[in-house]
C-alpha cells in the first residue's frame, strides 16, 4: 500500500480562506417522520435535517458515525449549463482547457448579473456533522472545508475519508483536506490534481464517485465536462468531451484514465469480485438510463457534443445508432462495435450507488446494488435494488426493482450499524438550503452481533492487530473489514500470510482479498524498483485452481504490475472453461506486452467469433497494448469476419491509416465500423478513401419514373385531437373529407398543422410471390389494415402506433410491423392506413419488406436494398466528401441526393450538405464536434458547374423535400432553372404550397416576363404561405405597392399573413411602416402586457429597428419581462404548434422530455403532458412555462422542479410551446401516466 505522503510541497499548499463556524449544538425540534416508503419488515427514520445536512449532493459516513456532506449552492449559479446559457455553446464546444473556459466566461460576463462576480456568489462546502449526545440524531456540525467558489469551481459531488485525510471532488480540482487538530475544520487544503471540467456541458455533470478499489487505488468519475490533466510526472491526459473514470494511488500518484465515453456517471461501486459499476443517465431524447459495467479501457460511446444535435440527426450516433441501448435483435446490425453496451435500463436519473457490504439486510439482498434515481421530484424518485450476475465475460442485471420511494434521494451508503442511509435534496433542481438524511433499517437483521463486532474493529482500526488475526479478518462477513485487513497486510508486506489465505482458505472471498493484497505488495515493490517475484509467483500457481473466480482474479492481478514470467500460464488460461478467466488473462497478456502471445490471443478471438463482446474487448485491448502492427495487419485479410472486425477495432485504438483497407471489406458491418473510425477519430490519410465509397451509391440510371401506384389520400379536419382514440371505429372517417388527392406514394402530408385525420387507401397489385411484412410510421397515432381479398369488409389490423415515432423510424416499436404475410404475384390486396394528428410534428408513411429482403418505405417511393448498417456509413461518406471539398466531392454528394433508392433521411442529408458545401459550418454534421474544415469558404466559381448540372434535375425530383431544397439552393447561388417549369409550378394549385413558394422565390430572382402573372396568381391563391411570399416579392420590386399589400394583410389576412406582414413592414425604409410599427408597439408592449397574435412579431420588429424610439420600446419590454410574468401575455396567441413541438422535444434549453411524458415518451419527474390541454387553459400553460412555482401539481412535491424558462426561451419559442401544449388534449394510455 502507498501511505499518504508525509511531506507536502509548499507550492501545493494553499492558505485556507476560512469563514470559521465553530461547532454548535443547538436544542432543536425532533426531525419530522421519514417520507420513505420501504419494503415490509423495514423501517425508516430521519436522523438529520438542515442545518446538519442541506443541499446534499453526496455524503460519507465514518465508522464512528461522523458524517461528511458535500453540499452545493452552485447549481446554475456558478456551475452553469449550456441549456440555460445558449450564447456560450459554440465557445464551450471549442474549449480544451479550464483556462479556455474561464476565458469565455469572461467574454460573456455581461450576460450575468454582477459580471464575473456572479460565479463567486454561491459557495459549495464540505460539512461535518456528528451526534454529540448519542441519541441517534445529528445535532452538531461545522463547515469542515469551504467555501469552494472560485470562478472555475463546479459542484462538489464526491467526498470520502482515506486514513486521516478527506478527499473531495470539485471541478477543476481533486482535493485533499486534513483536520490536523481535530476541531472539525480542515486546515490543510491541497490540490492533488487540477484540470478537470474544461467545459460547462450540463450542470451536475461534475466530478463524483470516490471509491476504494480492490487494488488499493482510489477511483472516481467525471461527467462529460471533460478534462485536460498535466500530471506531476509530466504526462498529459486529455478529453474535452466525454465522461470518464479515473484512478490513482492513495498518495495521489500514478493517475490514470480507467474507462471513458460515459455521460454522467454520478457514483461508482465495486462488487464482491472487484468489478466496477455505475449508473449513467439519459440525454432527454427518448433514450433510457443505463446500468454500466465499467470495464478497464472500455468506451461506452457518449460525447457532450451529441447533446445539442436535433432533428433528423437527433443526438447523433448516440440515438441514431442506438449506442445507448442494450443489445437487441433490432439494433445489433447497426450498433457500433467499438462501444461496450450497457447491461440494463434502470431508472431515469441515476445518482448515488452503493453495494451491500454483507451485513444488516435479509439474505434476499445479498450481493445487491442500491442505486438512487433522482428525478427532481420526491414522489417520482426512488432507490432501486438489483443484482449483477456474471454472464460470460460480462454481466446481466437481475430483478431490478424499487426498494424505497418517497425521497428526493441523491446518495446512498451503508453505515456501520447495519443501516442504509439516504440523503435527500431540498426540492427541485436548485439549492434550497434544506435537506435530510434518512436511515432505513431492517430490525431483525440489524440486531446481528456481527455488525457491532465489525463496527468496533473499524473504529479501533487495524494498525495494532497481529498478522494472523488480520488474515482471519480477510474472511469477515463485512466486505469493508475484509478490505481494511487486506490493505493493512499489504502495507506490512505480509506476503506469507496473504499467500497462505490465497492458496489454502476454503472460502472464495478471503482468497480474493489475499490475491488483491499480493498485487498491492507487488505494485508497491515495483514502484521502488524491487523484485516482485515473491508476491506474484503464488498467483501463477492459482491459475490452475479449481475455483474459477480465484483463477480469474489471479489472472487479473498478474497484470498489475505486469509479471512476464506468467506469460506461458496465462496463454494456457486463454482456453479456460470460464470466459471471465479468459478475459482477465487476455487483459494481463496485453499489459505484459509479449508479442509471442499474439497467436494465442488471435485463436481465442477466432473461437469467440464475436459472440461475447466483453471477451472481444479484452482481446482487442491486449493486441493494441502489445502494439505489433504487422500481426494486426495480417488480420485484415483473414477469412474470418470476426478477426477482420478485431483488426478494425485494434487499428481504431491506434488511429492507424490501414483502416483504409477495411473500408472496402466484403462485410458491410466491417466497412461501416472502419468508416466510423476513419471519420470520427479522424484518420485524415484515409478520408479520401472513405469519400470514394460514394461511387457505390450513385443513381444507376435515369431519374426514377413516377410510380404506377395509385393511393387515395383523404384529409379530414377535426375540432380537436383524435389521437389516442380507436381509429378503426372512429365515425369521422365516414364523413366527407376536406381534401381528396390521388398520389403515387403511400404517405401522408407533413405540413398539415394540427387536429386532422388522414386516410390512405390503395389496391396494391402484388409484384411477386412470397413473404411480405408491412410497417407504418406516424406522428401521432395510426393503424394499418389489410384485406388480402381486396374486400373492405375483410379489413384486419396488422400494425399500429399508439405514440409518435420519427420519420423513417420503421423499427422503433414492435407493434408498428406486421407479422409475415404470404401473398401471390398478381394478387390485389386492399391496404388502408388511418392516422390522427394532434399537434406538433406530423407525418404518415407505410412501407414493406419484399420477399427478396429489400425494403421500400414508403411504398411507391422507391425500393431500397440497404441494410440498416448503411445509414451510418452513408452519413460519414457524405461528410467526408463535404470536408474534402472539391468539385468531384460535390458531384459525389449530388449523386447520393439524386438516388431514389436511398432512404429519404440520407437523401435529405446529402441535400443539406450540398446546400452548405460552398461554406460548411464549423460543426461536424455527424458528430456535432467543433471541427471546421480547412478550406472554407470555397470558390463558388469552381463548384457552380456541378450545381448547374445537378440542380435542374433535382428540382424535378419525385421527392418534394429534394425539389424544394434544390430550388432554394439554386436561387441562392444563382443557378438558373427552367423558368417555364418554375412558372408552371407556381400556377398549379395541385402542387404543394412549399414547392410553389420555392418556385416563386426562384422566379423572383430572374427577369422572366411572367413574374407579374405569377405574383398576381399567388396573391389570389388559397395558400396563406404563397400569398405572403407574393407580398414579399412585390415589396422587393415595388416597396410602395408592398407597403399597401402589407397593410391590407394586417387588416384582412390570416394570423400567419399578419405575422409575415409585420416582418415585411419592419424591412421597409418607409416612415409609414415605422409609424405603424411604433403605434402597434406602444399599444401591445406597454406595461402590464397585452394579448395579440402579432405581439411577438411586433416585439421582434422593435428590436430590429434602427429607430431609437421604437427599439427602446422592445428593450423596455425585455427588461420588465424578466421580473413580471404578466408581460408574457404577448405569448398567449398566435403560436405555431409545429414549431412548438420542436421546442418541447428538442430544444436544448427547454428539455421538456427530460421530466415530462409526451406521446408516451419522456421522464416522469413531472406530470405527463399528454392531455394537458384538456385540464389547463392557455393562460395556465403559459404560467407553467414562465412561472412554474405558481403552478404546482398534486403528487409532485411542495415545489416545482421545473426551471423558469424565461431566460432560456425567446418570446417566440414560448408562444409556440404554449400553442403546442394546447393541442395535447388526449391522454396516451401507453404512457402509463
């Protein structure tokens, strides 16, 4: 063991800026009864309340009952969040060091009240509390350490006693604190390591954990705020975007990154065999919280950049490639192999985590983890219990179940009286100055005399206990006593005693501790350049032990430190019957680094054949650590796909340019895995090869002719939402439709607004005999029916959706796919889809998988033989071409966009890349990383010939989104399209309004003599969007006439037209326009607020105005609105529900799905929003957004956990959100709320 250092370098010592609060014992009221609901046979009581514990993020309990609490007041007041501070996002994405973060804090200081002082106004601290009178209630406390309120400080979220020191985690420092005189106040404050937290990311994603490992090291975790560490021995450890687990010796030396790719691993805990686990939380996008087995050198795939990716690339690969999800039959084809999957989805906000030490609970809880699930609401928070069962080289989670509820729990630990202690936050997400500590006891188990015996040993310490007694204590029933004995024996270098227990004890647990103790001795000796043979040789013998866990831990420990004489025995262990033994033998062979082991590692991996991901991980890590590139390159041409996959994963760890060769592998999954490595790391030398893969996805011939399929599409407007009702019997489907169209693709409309029904019907002629499977996607609910005989009377349901899914998410829900249906060539079947739209996003499509396995979705939209694996591949191929940036690369992207056989999501992405090709944005389009291209902006003259060849063709594409985007792009860059085609589209009322608007806009950029006719026709159309565009075109050509049209629209137009007219008026250089805006602003933006559907547009017009008097009206409103909720009445009317749905589901600041269910998706910290419009009017909905504490829902606590969104959302976003919430009238039964 490494003892705490006795000499501290003066440069590391800091004078403690203490506000000394002496220990006080105050006569207080008895604590209130515990609100915890616990299983039968257990009891719960509150043993501490404020001020003995308040705003508790984490705590530690010593054997003598001393309580150390990490308390925080800095939540969103010092430790900030990109959701509430969107202006800093781009700087945050670029930040690489703590100094970078401080620099942009200074840059944006004017956004904070009191400037930079804002960051030091609220402190964190470590509180020490004791039970001075022995009545079981904490009654005395001191501020052990604090204040922690320097500008870069985060949230203190980890605290632990190590000997006579206290370790404390608070970004940017890992602290060592020491109370030398025992007065309850630490006089020594030493930074063990600084450089943690280079970004803000999200508050609470701080440094936590702190646990003693079986190897005698200290382990701790950090969320995705990243790190840049310059260690005392001159190394640099850096990752600005991912969460990680670290470890170091107990003197602070030899700091290492143990595992990475985590999002926010609040706490970590070891099980009885020394494996590490954590709970990791959601990204608020429909993903779920995870229990993670933290494997050494493991990567779990998250980066903080994903958090702000929305829309079709929501959360990037995390969501699109289902990195967050346990392995399933559905995702196994496209889930990345370089990431290790979670074990299970448990809870929604994992925080505290503890492993049962062995005493104090009934036997049914043996070997169980207890995990706090913090949701911001006490009624919805809980403590989970579950067991991790070895499964191959990894684990599976068994029987996760709520153990305790009714507490807003942040941390959980076992005290030395056989109790479970749970800290409770004061309420909501911010500091309240309140808190409590609950003790959960099983009286029958707590009377076990072994508990008192263990406590007495722990209080007295083991320094004066003899070696033989210490060896006996390695078998104690309390794991903490076993660990204390192990560490002490290792300190004494009692090799003989440890060897005797390791080899001859009949029980597994003491043998494991003895093995780990021998490893500690060897590591200590190696650090002093002494021989380690005496400590390690006994472990070689144990590789033949009958107990498989003894063999596994012997194999593990032989690599820490690496013991080369064990190589031959470890090679033999690669064929051990236990996969856990193989796993640890492989990892240790990697640490030893002997190339002679490579053939045996390869044989193990070949035999595994990709079946066990954890065993594959060990083999890959071993090969990467050995570093023999020629041996790994041989695997590139192996006939075994499993070994070629090993080559990809190993080369990825080296960022080796030989990955280029695997981009052309015959196995699609290997090609895609190579593409992930080349693009994501990146590997610049291999990027051209990745880009070249676009040639495989060019259109194979002429533009696809229009489908012969005939689909009848009916739209019926409804007075309110019908989502959630039985669509097969809904009488309104028998009413006369408001719109009937014959189309050639089996899809609904995507711009229909709110509250309507869709019915699609077609008589399909089956093209070939075989097995078909049908699928449906929709937003909101839908049902799909078929009549194999073509008779409407025999229609039967084959698929349905009871909640929305995204476009092209054909496999999100089991119910959305039919069972296999046998059909014959030439058979005519009747296929019908029914759909109910509520609010927000809207779409409907029906697809099918044909007998040859190809998928076409929607039917009539073009067959696609693409494997799901090709979507992540193509995203990276597109981006590689965008990054290289030549004319040939633009042509390659255009080929993908023009290919009707590719999925719409890929074609749309290619179209978006074309639209930005001349000046790409600074963020990577796949990952969201800040990764500007080097040659931007680009010479449009070089690119224009490609645009001129491709855009005219694309402007006539069968997919409306491609047509519209192509026409808009052509207009922006000055590529002429066929003016006759543009004119004909504008004049054709059967074309979509979006297409007609895009064509009118493009025509307006030309000198075509038919423009006047096009504008006149558009002004008389039935489409408000087209009429509004025609007014804008008129104003650009004739401002005076435009003014007249805008003023007319103000009085007689729809709400949309009035809003567009305000925007148009604000751009005119005409005193009459300014006068109108000034008058409206004075009336609508005065003190007290007004209600009008154009009020937000008026506000925006004032803030854009160059007239000081008009601009002052808008600024005055902004100032008042931060304090007075009444001013926000301007957001009651005129909102866009579709835009509001995007705010609710995707806005990085609002994050509604974090706490609320919408259409069956989201968290349960707050009430479900399904049906909210039926129980709340618009004024109440608005108040819940801008003044949430005024709107409390029964069952969710005495205070709202919802943040005030005034500073997060713009007035327009608030208005749109309120409009969207106003469409959620029906309760989605599948949501469970």
